[in-house]
């Protein structure tokens, strides 16, 4: 996990699957939204600006 995400308050996204198969966690920061796979914390999280968050969620929800 990136050292820049160490102090963030992570929570499971409401878009995660209920069967434990799609575990996505997000953390809101002042300038960005961080996203990670809670089943693979060794994989680095990625981030996007707050303005990009809503379009990203809409795009993912379409799938």
C-alpha cells in the first residue's frame, strides 16, 4: 500500500458486492478520492480528484 494512504479512513463502498466477491474500499481526502481492492492490499490504491469521482461512479455503475 502506498505510504500516502496510510492515515486515511477506509470504508467499504456501497457499490461492492454483497457476496464478498467485489470488495472495493474508498477513502475521502481533501483533494482526492482513493480507491483500493480490500482483498489485495499489496496492490497499490489509485486516486482521482473529487470532481472525477461522480463520473467514475456513473461509468462503473453502467457495467
